[in-house]
């Protein structure tokens, strides 16, 4: 049964640009443009796409913050913008770039406020809060003012706040942005657990394909305000023939590129080498082959950038995103 229904939805914004010194020109941006999809209750769906594709606009319409210009939206049978208050009890939302917590208050106080706003019954509040404290390791943070928390701590705090009232649907807009690997993993494990235990429907926007790989059996790719792919992550990689990158640190610089079947060196820098291999292949045999022949010290696997995967879907060689991916790998 579909808990989220989106049918031919469009949303336009009127923007005024300065032209010359005094003149302003009005123009229309179609942020979402003929969007249709359904999400079944209990599904965990990745919602990805390049910057400006319309992802946040979609989530704002699904929460009722924004009214669609055209089309029809239903969440748990309700129209989000018309029945916003009623729906608020059934949905939770986390915007990675903005906190819903009270900046100057200890985390605990924000939760107490949520308890009153949503009129969460005592036993349920305790149970949900305890679960969040336990799984997100919030115990030592409860009495710390939010402004003193690190980004990863704050994000965990935000996610807990969105779940205290047991929403059926959880929207997450870039919840792992800017987080370190440890925090990312903690957030991922928590979301997997919530989805499995409570059957919470999750719509997850992210720039990190590892989030999708770990959590979502289904991924929707949105570009220019419409769905351009809907299916498994593996299928998406297959469509574009996208590649993952194995970043290998050797004990000492090798004069030559590492030579193993199934991967090719795309970059070398001192003792570090970057090997590209098909995203649908397992990294394990490559790692074993390298470790058998080279003095391997450390390694990591990088998912392709979403921009690359999408560019490849449309058919194309090296893209802008690919170059910037290399830049970010170099800095890693
Ligand atoms: N309030 C707004 N006013 C004008 N333009 C907007 C507004 N919100 C979003 N847009 C534009 O709509 C497009 C989609 O934005 P957004 O949904 O934030 O994309 P994404 O989250 O996928 O990066 C972008 O071109 C953005 O500049
Ligand atoms: Mg966004």
C-alpha cells in the first residue's frame, strides 16, 4: 500500500534577477517539473540527484511546508499542505543543513518541548527516548547546549527529535552531510534499525552513495525536477557502467602502477594509488590480489559521485564530477 503518492507534481518559483544597475527581470524556475512516484509503507528509498535537481523542494512539499503549483500529493492519505497540522503527528523530518533543536538549550529540553507539542504519552516518550539515547549514544550529550555539540552529535540529536512521536514516515534531507565516518555509520545503523523494528517509511536524500548502498534497496534519481531512474542501486550502476575507486596505500612508493586484472590505476601519488573498477564488482578479490603482491598498508573504497553516475546514464565520458571526485579523494 502506498503511503506516499506523488502525481504529476510541479513547483515553480519566481525569481527576480538584477539586470544592469536598476532593472530587474522576473523569471521562472521549475524546481519540480512533472514528478510522479509512489512509496509503499515500510520502504526505505534513496532520493538522489545533482544539486538543484529539486530534492529539497520535493521534501518540503511532502511535509506541507511548500504548496505544489500543479499536481497531487498524498502522504498517509492526507494532502500535506492542506492538512499540515494533522499530518505533523505522522511524519518526521530532518534537514541536514538546518537544526530543529533549540540552539541555547540542552538537548534534553528540546525533547521535552517535542513531548508537549506532540502530546506524546509518557510511557511511549520514555521508550522512544531511551531507544534513541541507546542507539545514537546521546546519554552524555543530553545536558549539553545544542550550540556546543559537534555536527555529528547535533545530527544524531536532530534525528532523535524527529522520531520521538513515532512518525510513520521519516524524511531525511542530507542527514550525513559533513559527518565523519564514525558518525555516518552510527546514523546508518540507527536508521536501518528503526526501519526494521518500527517499519518506518524512510525517504533519504544524500550525496553519499554509501548511504544508499547500506540502507536502500530502491533508489530514485531525480534530475531537473523529474524522476530519471527508479530501481536498485546495482541497476543504476549497470545503466551507466559506473566505477568505484579503490584507494591503496603502500608501505613505500612503487615505481610502476599496480597491475592486477579487473582494475586499472587512474592516479598515483607517492605511496598512494587509485584504482578504478566496475561499481557492480566486489572489491574483495582485488584487495586480495593486491595484498598478495604488494606491501599493502591501508585502503578504502570510494563510491562514484552521484553527478558522475547520472552523467554516465545519459552517456558520456569523463565528466566534471569525475574530476572533482578525484580532487576530493586526493584530500581524503
Ligand atoms: N525558495 C526558492 N526560491 C527560488 N528558487 C528556489 C527556491 N527553492 C529552490 N529553488 C530553486 O529550485 C531548484 C531546486 O532546488 P532544490 O529543491 O533545493 O534542489 P536540491 O535539493 O535537489 O539541491 C534550484 O534551481 C533552486 O535554486
Ligand atoms: Mg537540497
